[in-house]
């Protein structure tokens, strides 16, 4: 199991953001909404971070 310190070291997030990510991974969360973390980043091939305020154009 990946820990917050592992995520902090590997992805460069703060400890508190890493703790949120580690918890999401531990509970098999596929999507994490955050306006502060890097949008569309896939963490450990399991959890993707989305920004709920980011507007995308639909074609």
C-alpha cells in the first residue's frame, strides 16, 4: 500500500495533499476532484485528479 510520504516523494505534493491522495487510493477511488492539484494527473494508475472548475470545450 502506498503511503502519503511515498506520494509526497514520488509526485511532489504537499504532505496534506498526499494524505488525501493516499486515502483515495486506499478506498479505491477512481476520481478525485481538486482545484489545487494537477488536473488530469493519474496517480498510481488508479486515481485521476480532475478540476471541477476547469471548463473544457466539447466538439
